[in-house]
């Protein structure tokens, strides 16, 4: 695809369209989405900050299955079963016993959301999706819209965090520091 796919909402809710269905096909379909979701969750589960939200110990592939199903469904692709209820999963993540008791149960913070976005964009970039200009532009808007549901101030950082995923110096620093993003307060 060469023409931009507009990120569309109606009454604040995301709208799937024929263009998003074609965009999904253009990036390689559900298999590509599953690949970058698996990479993302491998990084998520190794991240010093985010692993505290992991209430299920079923591994990166199982986590990726759930997120990929949601993403494919959101783009208008066919999925064998509807995506799981993320509100329940996110509630469990916020109340996970791995979180420090002082913050357990609290809503996701800006740092939580930004670390999530950076790792997510990094995984998608590793799968070559940043080279697909139309998808990348649409996907940043998609993530920006959805991250705001969990922490509204984080949406303003989506483009910056997508750029972080291309910064090899930042990624090397992250890895060198034991999978900790020291630049985020």
C-alpha cells in the first residue's frame, strides 16, 4: 500500500475499515502480527520494570497469542475466537503480587505505559514493520489511541517512543543496564 490509511474513530472508539483489513494483508497478515507480539512479550517478560505485571506464567507465546488475536481483530482480520477481555487481564496485572505493595492495584503509570510502548515498537521494528511507511504511521496512531485508555498522558509520547526503538545507542544502554530504561523517571 502506498496511500496513508487514516486512523479513524467514531465517538472516541476505533473503527475497523476495509483499508485496515488490506493493511493487515499488506504487512503479511496474522503471522506477522503474532511474530512481533511474541518478540514483544519475550522482551516484556525480561524487562526489569514490566515483568512485575506478569500474573500468568505461561510464557511469551501464550501472551502473544492473546495480544495478536486482539490486534488482528482490531484490523479487521479473521480470528478463530474473539480476543480475550483485556479489562480483566489489565486489572489482574495492576493487582499482581509481583508488584510492590505500595503500588499494587494502582492504575498504570506513564512510565509503565512508555516502557510498554518502547518495547512494543522495538519488536515491531525488528520484524521490519517500520519500513512499511503506511503501516508504521497508522500503527503509531493506533497505539497512541489505545495507550490513552490506560494512561492518558502517555499518548503524547507514542511518536517519541517509536523513534526510541530505532536508537541503537538507547537500546544498547537499556540492555547494558539490565533491561532498565534509566532515562524514564
